[in-house]
């Protein structure tokens, strides 16, 4: 019988988490830019959707929390494996900028802060994907395996 470690790859071997993190970051940027463009169109904002920003406020929070969860799930285990802590540093800075941007009252400053934070978070995920790919190719070139060392039928006896 296979253990969980043998049947599923470790979290660091799941690049889809980083791709999801990049997607969430891009969704956040698109939402931010669309909100800024709609707010800049006074006729639309006043007539067609007077309270659109307030109605979509929940989406900003949801995207922020999703980015935080995916980032932690993707970056922390991977950093333990590939020992590259730049992605975590960029992610932390990006999330800090995103959080600070939400506190700003000026719409232009909030947009710039949000786009900057999103860029840092997405870059962190891209660097994590590259570090993982480099670590994997380096390990295979030296005959090492990324599999978890755990008891197997052959070495348990």
C-alpha cells in the first residue's frame, strides 16, 4: 500500500498552485483597472451604476484573501524544497502593498498601489515556478529524486 507521500506529489511539486496564484493576481488587476475606468466615466458611474463600486467591494476582499491563501500554499512548501526565499519576500511585499493600497482614499493612488502589489505577487509566483523547475532539473541531472523519504516496502524490513 502506498503512503500519501508516495501517491501524491508534495505541494512544492504542484506548479498549478503558482499558476492559480498568477491567475488570481491578474483577476485582481483586471478588477482594479475596470473599476478605475468605470469611475472615470462620470456619465456611466452616475447614471447606469451609481453604487457599483460599493456593490463590488466584497470582490476585492475575496481576491485578496484568495491571493493570500494560494500564495502561502504555493510558496512556503516550495521554499523549503528549493531554498530560494526571493519568491516569499516578493510575495510578502506585494501583499503589504495591496493591503496598504486598500487603505488609501485617493482612487488614483489606490489603483497604482494595487497594480504594483499585484505585479509583485505575480512575479513571486513566476520566480517560484522557475526555482522549482531549476531545482527539479538540477536534481535529475545529479540523479536525485524529489520524492519524500518515507518507509517503503523495500526499506521498511
